[in-house]
C-alpha cells in the first residue's frame, strides 16, 4: 500500500514509521488514522518485525483543534501493537502529537522538545487517550495540573515527572533510538511481547490478578524454542539465535 501521511521502512527486524505533515485538518487526520490502522495491522502480522520506531509525532500536528475533528483515533492503532514501540521526539509535541506519543512504550526526546495538552484553551479536553494515558504515566496530580492549565513544559520537566525516558541532543536522537531498538530486537520476540502484555494489562488489574498474569506468561515462555536455545546458548557461551518460536 502506498501511504500519503506516512513513511515506512523495515530494516534488521526494526520497523520505522515516520508521520509526514502537516496533519492539521480533519481530512488529513482521518486519512492518517486509516493509514496507521492499516500499517499497524501489517506490522502485527509481520513476524520479522520485533520493535517499532515512531517519529514525526511533534510539529506536524496543530497545537489546538480549531475545527470539529471526526472521532478517528491516531493513538489507538499504536497502543494496540503488541510489539515494543519507541518514539523519537524532536520539537514541540502538544495536543494530538502528545496523545500519540503517550500511546508508545518508550519516549526519547531531543533537548529542545516541549510538551503539553492545551485543549482547555480552546474549550475542549483531550480525547485521544490524553486524560487516561498521561495520568497513568505521570500520576493524577501532575496530569490534572498539565491538562487543567494547558501549560507547556520543557523537556527537563518532562523527564523529571517521567513523561520521557531519556534526553539527547537533536543530532543524536535517531542514532540513540535506533540503537535501543536494535538492542531490543536482538532479544527473544515472544518475551518482548509478553513483557509488554504483563505490564500494560497488569496496570488495569488488581495486584493479585497481575501477579497471576505474570506467572502464566512466564510459564508459557518455558514452552518456547527460544527459551530452550537461550539456555543452550548460556551453557555454550554463545549469543542465542532467537526465532520467535
């Protein structure tokens, strides 16, 4: 499929998705939602892909929604991926851009980046996961402060509250993200998926339920070929060759 709002490439078990803009009007956002949904379905079924990189989540989006936007989520397709997603952030990432980044698993930001959900300034609230995912990530107090004031915070504050995982210079951003993605992609893919499932689903459960889910997934891993090769590789002092089986 030829995408109009995305660039996509796959290299060494890592899929790189870049949003190309501007995505600042209703029709473009609907198209982006449809193309992200199709591409994420494609990535889900591609067994060669183990990690996803998402970039272009910042200034391609309008800071405030000034028109009626059809309810077409751009965050949900990313959130539904069962493979780890790392987003590279460079510049102002506010409104829909931040809601999309919140749907990712790891956020690495350049030093000039700024963050915010300023919907209240237009008489709105975040609706593509912002009120829910931001709260789960940084806590109720800080999420309420950011959303109720519509304030924009700098990257240092974002790092302090846990909104971003790492800060790097702009010129090293993609190199850092790619290095992390390749390191993850060298690991057992089933273990990567189960780790994400245990943490993501466990947050919605009681502790007892989460512990049971963790134990079930752990036991399932013992039935995989990757687990067997991991043990043999340790004994033979070699690098394991994980196949996702």
